[in-house]
C-alpha cells in the first residue's frame, strides 16, 4: 500500500531563515513516528505543513495520497491536528467544545452526541462531559484536545508536544492511549522531548536539527546506525564473591592500574577487554565493567568466550542497549535555524 505520509524535498523559508531544508520522509499505515529535535529544529513547521496550516516554499507532501497544497480540504478530512498550545472560549463546557469541532467537520447534528460520547470514553473524560473546560487540570485539557482531534475519525494524527507539562501519571496514561490508538489503525506523528518514553510506543523515529533530518527509521535501526556500538555490562567474581570494580575506576590501556589495585580478577577482565579490536572503551559504573562493543550484531558472545577462556569468572554478562537520549546527543549539536 502507498504510504499515508509522503514528503519529498520539503523546504520552508521565513525570509532569511530556513526552517525546513530538503526533508524527505515516508510513514506507513499504523506507524507511530516520534519526531525528535531541539527547539527551533523545524518540527512544528513540518507538522503545520502536513496539517495544511503552512504552505511549503518548495518540495511536495501528500497525506493519504492527497497533495497538501493542491487539495487542503481533502487533507483536513483525514488529518487530526493537536497543537502544542490550544485555547477555548470562556464558559464553554466539555461537550460544547467537542460539539463545536464536530460541527466544523460537518458531522450531522443527530450523530454528534454519539460521536462525543465515543471520544470522551476513549480519552477517559466521560465524567467531565458537563464540566467547564477552564476547570480541568492540564492533563485533562490535553486529553480533551486529543478528543477534539478524534471527532472526525482521522487516519493520521499530528500531535505537537502532546505530553508537554504533564505529570508522570498523566504521561503514563497518554502512552497507553497512544498504543490503543495504534491498535485502532491510526497512523501517528508525535513530536516530544520526553525521549525515553517515545521508545516505549513509537516504532519509528526521526531526528531533525536546523531543519535537516539527521536520522530516521525504525527505532532499533536508528540506534544501531547512530551509535555504532552497544555497551556490554559485565560483573565478575571478586575475592571469592560476586562483585565488580570500584565506582569511577577507569579501566583499559590508559587506566588499568586502578582496577588492578582493586581486584586481580577485574583487572584480568579489563586486560582481556582492552586487547580486543571489537571493544572501543572500558569503564566502570556501579561496580560493573562496561565495555563498548563495536563488533557485528549478535557476536557479543565472542567477548564472553574470550573472558571465560582467560579464566575470568563471569557472574553476569549482558548487552545494555543504547536509548534515544544517547542517539539524540550523538547526532545533534544543539544548533537551531
């Protein structure tokens, strides 16, 4: 099937500033795409172009096969846009707020009460149906804005910083709601600065900086490409009991003596690791040897084999996968357009 979102060589300029530069991207049906980047990177500009609120300076973008410039009305029928900030009139009740947007999307009046009840149930706001919007907490307001985004049952959701300012419980609830929406067949593009949580519900991510897409693809692929290595977590027997080396003791060719003075077994492990071409760095954290593995995927067992062959008594050996924060810091430089 053709992609739900197709962007080709997209560019957006504001006078002397280039907000988006030569961006190309595809999203398939059912993807949850995490759009990551520092402030001013071009995330909101890209989202607004897909929502038909901005026109690109060059390039093309289609949603569900519909061009965002040639047929914006057709795009709006299949897109749900949730901005990072949204406002309402004073003295508006929750159901009135949703009824207004249902009318804007030309949902017939007899159908609106049923639609409103459905989106309230989905976002767990049924009990607030007759409450005034200004009385809601920030987390409830975010859920209400998402409910508004869903009233016309869009295929694509564009969510700009939807978890911004939420407390930990509200973020967990939001994450579960994203999974439920994906199970319903929605395609979701979500921008966020809460990187560890994106990895929990996004199957794809894109990292943008200064308007340029630096990395994109499936989460695991992006992590492997960006870091080029995995951290191996190793604990050895010290003085007859499970243990490791003291916290902060750097090991390897330049600093092996710190580990040696602490534990002959740990020093032996550090020497074996430092001698290998597929180990880039060895250090300690919380009493555990951490080795940066640069070899081929699924060949970490060679390192364990070498340790055991050298007489190192290994208590624990495992791969500690890099996370999106590691990738973000590795790929970006903190630049803005």
